[in-house]
C-alpha cells in the first residue's frame, strides 16, 4: 500500500498545476512551491503538470525525450502492469515495478509478494511485510555501480521504505502509475547528505487509463481483502471516484470473473475501460 506528482527540475516550462491528485517535488525539498515561471534551484520545488508519460521536461532531463526512451517507457509500463496483474492473480498486493536503462530497456523487475510463500526460485522477498514490488526490483541491481540515469517505474505510489531503497540504490528518478493515499510517500522529505548528493525525484500518477487501472486494482484488492477502515478511509477521501467504482458489485463480479478465467492484463484493462464507460 502506498497523490502527488513530484519532480525537481530547473526548467520553467509547463503551467502551474492545481489538481489535488498530484504534484511534483524534490524529495529533499523543504520550501513552499514557487510561482510558475520562476527558476527552481537545488533543494526547492515548484508545482507543474507532468507530461502524459509522467516525465519532467527541461535541461536536466532532456535525455528522457529521446524516442527510444519513450518507447522503452511504454514497454516498461506495460511490463510493470503485467507484474501487478500477476500479483493480483496470485492473491497478493497487486503492485509491479521495473527499472529501465537509458536505452529504455528493462534491466530489473519485481512484484508484490507479501502473501506468497515463495517466488519459486528464492531470488525475491516473499511472505513478509517488506516484500514490495520496488524492493524486489531494486534487489536485482548489482552493487558495483550507480544508477543515476535509470528510472524506477512502479504501478503504485511507493511507500517510505521503497523510496529509501531507491536512494540506497542510487536511483534518481521514480515514476508511479497510481496513487496510494494511505501508504504513498511521494511527499516525503529525505534530507540526508546521501539524498542531497543525488536528489531523487518522484513523478506521478499517470493521467490515463494505466493510472486509473493501477488505482482501481489496488483499492478493489483492499476491499476484497478486508482492509481496516484506517486504510480505506484515505482512499475514499482522496480518490473518491476510484473508491466508488471499486465498491460496486459490478466491479467485484468483473474482477472475480477475470481472476477465475486467468485473464491477461490486456484483457483486464480493456474490461476496466468498459466498466468506467458503463458508469
């Protein structure tokens, strides 16, 4: 479990965002947002809308606009969603994560395995409270190099543990698809010398069907799992539309059928799109 769009950027492009579903900010930031059109310095942040893919635009991130990276992002998001769906079918927290290289290639991946007894080969954490998708993905990175130019993609807003793991892994950018109003820590301030040396940035949620699917999958799973009210209340308050759809009998019937049929993620996303269209 884990709405905020954040990113530290020296660019001044893009309108100032006021959408309460998200903002972008540096994890080492401690100051209030600066007006749009001002210069953003190290350790400061300002609100603005991210791109459709959840990327920051500006001199510090021009490499992310390259065609191969954009194509790689689409492919990696698809893989992360596939992993989240696999977790859902396995009866555990439905979150998937992938690390992509500057060339847009997936170099490590992982998924939530909190309620699974084993991953089958002993390479990923399972059946414990820290068996998060991001942890399992980052555990696949070798300790002999830094990953400043890599991106961690996760289908759900990461918790404080997973953001700390990204700092430890020298990952500079984290993008998430869907919000987690309860456990999400995208507004976390990490003010240590290590984090200031390589200030991590977090961006999300995705303003498209992928973000909506990730949120609905998570909230419905919480309801189906019987999560307590302190966990559900922030979902209902911060993403009420998602919570309302997740609580409807038609949604339960849909997910039960998809799980029974062992549907793939493409079929699931198509069915969810139809579901929102019906409502």
